[in-house]
C-alpha cells in the first residue's frame, strides 16, 4: 500500500513542457532594438567571449523587454562613429562588453550606448572571484542594463536554482545552477537524494530528503559552512514542500503509518503539528495568505484536487473547479500555479497543462497548451514561473514570462530532472 502511495505521490508531484498561453491577447508594444557588441581583446579565449555574448543576448530576450539583434558583433571598447551608431542595423541601444581578465578571476567592463546619439548612458566594471560563476555575472549585467531603461525588474535572473536529477537507478544528485543551466555545481551526491527546497530567501541553505539511511530523512545543508545537519526522519516517506516566510517553519508530507498527511514542523521548538486529517492522500502543502493557511493536493473528493485550510482549522475548501487530477502546485501570496492532467494524447502520453489562479477571485489563466508540464515554481516576483519539461527521456527547465506571454526552455544535457526550487 505504501509503495503505491509513493508511486502516486511521485506521479502527482513530478511529471513534466512549455507552450505559450492562448488565452491572453498580447499587447502590441514596440520594444527597443538592442545590439550586443564584444569588445574583448583577441587574446581573451574565444569560447569564453562567445559564451558571454550568448548569455547577454539571451538574457535580454528572456527579459521580454527588448528586441535583440541576432548577430554577433565585435568592436573596440571606445568605439567609433560606425560602432557607436550602427546605422545600418537600425538599433536603439548597444550593450558593449569587454572581458579584460580571463584567468581564475573574471573582470568585465560594460557600456550601454544610445545608438541614436552615440553617447554612453551607463558604464560599469564588474569583477568575479570565481570564474566558473560567469553566467551569474552576465545576468547581473543585464539586470543593470534593464534597470537603466526603466523596465520592470528582472532581478529574478540572479536567483540560484536548486534541483535534483536522476543519474542512475536509485541514485540522484542535488545541483545548484543558474536559470539557464550554464553554471552547475553538484552539492550532494551518493545515494538517492531528492526534493530540494531553499531554506531561506538568502538561499544560504537548503533542505532535501535522503533515502540512504534506515529511514527517509530530511537534512539541512548550509552553503556557508558546507555542513549538513539532520532535521527529522520518518518511516515510509518525508518531503519538505514549503518553508515559511521567516524560515522557521516547514510544511512536511509524511506517512508514518502508511498514510500521507501534511504536518507543520517548527525548527526552533522541534515540535510537529499534524495539519490535515484524512483517510486518503494529502500531499504538497504550500503556505498561502501570509502563512496563515495552506493549499495542498488531496484525493478527498475522488480525483486529486487542490484544497485550502487554516493551520489551526480542520475545515477545508476546494480551490479549483476546472479540470481533473491536479498534482504539483506552487504559491506566491494569494496566487497558485498548478499542473492538471487533462487527456491522453494521440501518442499515448498524458497531457499536463499549467494554470494560474487567485485565492481572492475567480481568476483562471491557462499557461500551457500541450505536452507534459509539471512542477511549477514562482520566482521572487509573480510574473515569472519556472517548471520542468519532459522530452521522452530528457528534461528541460521552462521559464514562463506571464506579462509578455512568452515561454523559454533550457535543456538538461545529462541526467533527468526529478524536482526543483528557486
């Protein structure tokens, strides 16, 4: 019975695509056209220069605030009449970068140029002590350029992504990456390590479940010290699905007696409180409404669906009245994004689409149209959602930019994604 529950839970929590919503009519805006110029010296590694260019250009595209010229351009850093205006390209702005140090450390100078006047409107020098983290430096450059134009913030690009990926039978790793997967660092390996969850807003620690011991155990990994501490164990299964805003309380799915329910665990007092009381399956609890209530997935009305209840109130309410067989969810304030299984495709695979709802209104928005889309996660702003996309035996991270009605995908080259957080 427990094995069947775990299979159902894994299916409910993690199945996996990215398609633009067809329900919202995109505003017709004229986006500023921007070119990216590489002004690095010829002595700088050409692969590094090209990679940095691609990161800058792709970040500008993903921001959805610019029309990016699809051409690798080179120039001097000071520039001349032709380089500073690019009249034949008909661009509005130029982002010019120069990698000036390409050793263990990385130094980059950046200019933002008004291509209509040829004048520099922004200039900054960037330094990075760990060259391997250069994708994050590229993201910071684009965040600064975006801010200079007065566009809505894209600070979410600097968020680190943490994910678990299967590497072999009963083996998985916990990896930290940037949102494009260009930077990856394995933090936990050996055995079956799954369900990573950031422990705080600073992303200085994370929780994860290990199945390597006598009982499934949640550990906390401190990135500042590299140390690991045992938080709580439980027979059957245990998953940390959400962390309170102050970082002091965890929502856990546990099945100590073969019955998955949602529990609240206080890290300071070590006390645990059972939140849901149901003879079926309650999983994937997420805080909502300023941590006063939880949203969760349950089969208490037949098919898996999304419900809400107070932390100290056993009464519950159904939140969604569209579709069947809901599974993974994520919350941001009073918004919930969830995945719903809708139909079998002509190729014999299930279709899972993503939807966005509000707990305060009847608002419903479809985010994907076809394929297997699951495990959505909000960024630090409600305009950006990450999710897992499954391509047969391969996986990718999907990014949905809600206001721009655009979706982007970043493939995982090795392994298969199991779960993620950011």
